[in-house]
C-alpha cells in the first residue's frame, strides 16, 4: 500500500475528515502514553470532533498518528476490494464492479486518491473519463431512484391525507380544550415565577446580610478590644486660646532664674518638629528660643509641654510679651531601646527582671530594632515598681499593647528619644506579658482570707468539702473580670479557670509525708484517735454552727450547679489536654527547626566569609561554571560587592515556530526531556513554568535551576540566560530592578535566574521581587534554592511562588543541542481565560479547600486555577502535591498533611511523602 507520509496535506485532510472520530478518540484512550507525548496534560474524553480532526491534521507527520491513519485507510481499501470481488462473483465485469463500488465508498469525490493508495497508475485522460462515467452512473441511478420514490410518495400521500383529515378534527377539539388549560397554566406559572424570584432574592439578601453582620461583628469586637489601648491625647488644635504649643526644658541661669528652653513645636496634626532658632533675626515672637516660666514642673532639666502666646509690647512693638501655661493633657511617648533584645519575649523578660532607668515621661515604649523597624510594648510609669535604682513590671500587669514604628519616626530631644507624633494610634495587637493562669490564680486567691487556708492537714472528707467549695466559686463574675483584665474572650477565660480548678483538685488530692506519719501514729492508738475525733468535732461544731446551716443550703445549690455543668467542664478539660499535647508537639518541632536554622546559618556564614576572599571563586561556585554545552558563551559584570550579573548564550538547533501556549509547553517539555528529565516530570515542569508566567509569580527551583533556565531560554529567546548573584541580603531592590530592566532592553523575553535570594533565610528580598514582577510582562523569574532545604524557607514564600522539584525524575545525559524556535506575535502566555463558574474550577477549589489547615486562601485560589486550566485532579497533579508538602514542612505541620491525605484518599500525596 502507498506510504501515508508521502501524501500531500490536502490528501491527508480529505482522509482525516472521513475517519470515524469517536473510534479515533477511543484508540487514543487505549494508548495514553503515546498521546501524552504529543499533547501533555490533556484528557481525551474532553476532546470534541473538531479538536480531534485538528489534532490528526496537525500531527499527521508523527508516527503515532500515521499508524492511526494507515489503519483507517487499510480498512477502507479492504472493504472496497471485498465489495468489488463480490460483484465480479455475481457476474459483473471488473469495470462494472468498479463503477458500482466507487460511488458508495469514501473516495467517491477523489477517485485519483483511491488509485494512488492502491498503487495503480492511470493517465489523466483515463481518470477524467472514469469520473465522467461515475457521474453519469450516479445521475442515472438518482433519476431511477427518484421516480420510484415519487410513486411511493403519491400512495403514501393519499393515505396520509385521509388520516390528516381525521386527526385535524380531533386536534381542533383538543386545541380548544388546551387553549383554556394553557390560559390557566400561564397565569399560575407566572404567579409562581414571581413568588419564586422574590423568595430567592430575599434568601440571598438574608444570607449576605447574615454573613456581613457576622464579619463586621468580629471585626468590631477586635477593634473595640484594641481601642481600649489607643491614645486619648488632646490635639493641639483644641487649645484655641494659645498660638503655640511647644516642648520645653527647665534650665536655671546664673541669676538662679528658671527658664523654659524651647526644644520642639507640636503642629495641629500632632507632629513634633524640632525647633531651631533663626540666628539672623531677633529671638522674639515665633523665633523665641526660651520662654518665661509661670507654672508646671520647676525641677532643673525637667521636660514638659507648654501652651504660649506672644503679643507686641506697648512700649516697643519690635519686642514681645510672652504668656505661658503648662499643659498636662498632652503626653509624650519616650522610646527606650533595650540592648540584646531580638524579640518581644526578650523585652518582657528584661522588664520583669528589672532595668536601671529614670522616667522622663509617663508613656514609655520599650522596643528592640530590626531592619530600621522598632517593635515594642507601650507601658505607663504606673505599671512599674521601683526598688533601689531599678524598675520592674508590677505583678498585676498581664497584657500590654504592641506597636511597630519606623526608626525615622523618632527624634532626640535633650538626649531623650521620643516618638515624633503625639498619638501612636490603635495597637497592632495585645501581647501577653504573664501566663493567663497567673491571672486566674491571683483573682481566685484574692477571694480567700487566711482563715480559710490556715489549716494544712485535712482529712479526706474535709478535702472533698474544699474541692466542692472551689468548684462552687461564682466563676461567671471571675470570667468577666478576667476578660477585662486579660482582654480575651469569655470562652478563653472559662478555659483558664477550669484549668486552674483542675490543678487545684490535683494538688488537694496529693499525699503528704508528714500527714501520713501523723495519721499512722493516731491510727495506732485507738484512745488517742477517739479523743482527736471528739475534740475536732466539738471545735468545728462550735465555730461553724451558723455557717453549717448556710453551707448545707449552698451545698444543695452547688451540687445542682455542678451536675448541670459537669459535662461542659469535662469537655473543656479534654480540649485543654488536646491543646497541651499539640503545643508540646509544636514546641518540639520549633526547637528542632531553630537548631537546624542555627547550624545552617553558621555553615553558610563560614562559606560566605571564605568566598569573599576571592570574588572570582565565589562567582564560579554560585554560577555553576561548568556549562551544559561546549557552545556556551558568557560575559559578566560585577556591579558592586553586593550584586553580580552574568549573561550567557547557548547554541541551539532551529526547530520551527511557536504560535500558541500548547505548542510552547510541548516544545519546552521536549527540551527538558533532552537534558535528562523523564516524560512525566518534563510535562509537569513545562506546565509549572507556563502557569507561573501566566500568574506573574517567581519560580522557586530546588536543583538543576540553570539547566531548566537554559531549556526555557532556548524556547523563548534563542538561548540567552541572565544570571544575577546576590551576595548580601541588604541589596537595594532598586539596583536589582535596574539590572533587570537594562538586560530586558537587550533581550526580550528575558529569562532571569537569581542566586542567593534565600541565603539569609529572609523573605524581604523575595517580597520585593514578587511585587515588582507585576510590572514586567516579558520577564520570567527563576529563583535558585542552591541546596537550601525547602522546609527552611519562610511559609510566606509559597503564597506567591511556584515550587519546582528540579531533582525529581532527572538523570543527566549529554545531548547535541537544545531546540530554539521563532516565537510569533500570536503567542501570549498571559492571555488565558478561567471561568470561575465552570465545573472544573468549582471541583478544583472544592478539593483544595480540604487543606485549609495547611494552605492560605491565596494558595487555594492559585492552585485551583492551575487544576482548572489543565483539567487535572489533585491526586494526579504531582506539582500541586509538591506545593502542599513544601508548605506543610515550612510551617512545621507535615503530620497534619499526611492525615489529610489519608482522610481524603490522596494516595499520590502519601507516596510523595515516602
């Protein structure tokens, strides 16, 4: 039979258009591996007839598709031959059999294609004559067939006319009845639709209103709690009787006269502006550098706030008359930076232990510095006890408001650092200074007198009475007091109180050695035992006769209350124990991560210090100097000791054109296969890169980042890769942006591989890069982990990136060259439409929402879009499962993810963990 590969495109199209397309799709389903090589990530079941036909024509030169077409043609030719042979067996000549067979076969419109396939050569004249003969046979056959049909139709028409007359009469009657019923039905249906529409609108509005109210209520409760700590300073604009509000310091002159030396002014907006006198004009009116003291603090070097007016003197208008008044309503905030503090826990520890400090103001913000940001706790001078020369937080200070301010928002006045605005605003959060159980303990103990606790040796019966007494304490009032004191919810306060009661129960049931010895001595002497019992009974009755009656009454009430609330207490105790176990597990995991981070940081610091001795060696190690191909050429430029840039080019073989996203992903997958990735992983990586470009997020790659960058560059821009080496985490994002923009002017689209972003385990540079990426349409950003374990990466990185496991499915091999392509203007990797109402997207989002314990809402949305675009399930997507595992390890909760995999039947996820 004729070789299919030698047919023209027009002939291939003619054959494909006549193939049975459902059978073709069935064949694809039976051979998924061969199909995925041509169309990775697509499901055959979803293909339409048009898509199937286009697929056959597009890939007709591929062996797999040629075998499909060859099979169809072979079957057609076999059927034609059988039909001709049967006609010849009936007595027809070979020519007559041919003329009868061809009009009824698939080649009726292309007789020359039929002879070409059976490899029988005929002249053009013969073929034209055969076509004319076929046309004549067809016309003759059509005429005879038409005449026969006309006779049959006439007979049928007469029969039908009779039936129509009968039916028409019946229809007229039914129509009259139907019209009447239709009118009634239309009326009822219209009313029903109106009622249903109104009901749906009302239900939707109700759901929206309930949801909005709930969200607003929670937000309001949060802000109400924080508002308690917001500053209530008087704005200078309210001091309407004075022209100026200034901060001054009391100093005495040589005549022992006190003056107010003007340090700074307070604007109407509440900003503090340091005052510097203009020496070119007299120090009067608004240029005054000192004021007369009339009232306020009189201690030497004391600092305060004064309102003051100036008016011209009657005797000399060039001079002024000053009127001052001390303002005790305006409070300044003193900034106290504590050394050797790296977290709020360190600040609290120092304040509890005591520090040497003299108050200059009533409001004190104790802070530590991190990257020019001051984070700390706001205190009042009344929150401290002073002993000798040290101050320490009082024991009844349980919470303090937390603030973060910029270092640039502080100023120094007379050697004291203060906040340059009057109000700190609403705090970020409320920080727990002391353990909540301390607050519960203090509040409960304050309700007892020494008389209640003076006896230590108690019998079991007395212990039971004491336990009942503790249980019957009116905890609701304590809950309210604890809620206000500790700024927590009623439910949390209830948990604290129940936990304290449980601890008290355990303490009261504990055995005591001294008590045991005395008990054995008394039990050994029967007379002494009776005497002690009698004496204790008499004393107890005489002392508690009145209280006994009240206690019995209260006991009944307490027993009733205990019975009512016992189930709730037991449930809370179980939840408390569960939380304690989880806290212990989290603490253990955190300790391991801190130790690992410390070890990694030490090793990295040693490596960087060694590398700094020789910049060339450092760049060589970071850039993987050994290239993939011998044809790689590069040029480098070290912009500073913090940033180096290398541009490299690899020679590639020409591979044709790319005009759509599918072709881009196919060709990128082929390049990845050429360097050593297996078919499955090459498809995953190509789709991950395509999706990352669409989402405009960085691609974080664990291993072989440069090889992947070269494959991508070969497809997009002819093999040009720009590598940026960040040697210091403090690099300016403006410098990095300028470097990328400069290279973008030379090569577009640009493939940029950045090294060193995660060396300091900081997220700041990553955040800056991911934000600025939104402004670049022609930059693909790849970030190399370079040996940094993915579990050491901050969880926030995975919210705004796609993680690629570059080591999975890779076995390095040598190839001649990668393939490069001409990218047409019709290719736009950012132009994709995702129908949020489609079943695919809804199913994907539903499956991702099962992992809300691990993923953020941003991740759920992004991964749902990926699954919807590639019409893949979570269990089949190794890429998304990899993101889940990386996130779980970063937040220290892989065990919970394993449980979720098991609960929801995600077998592939469990295999990846193993």
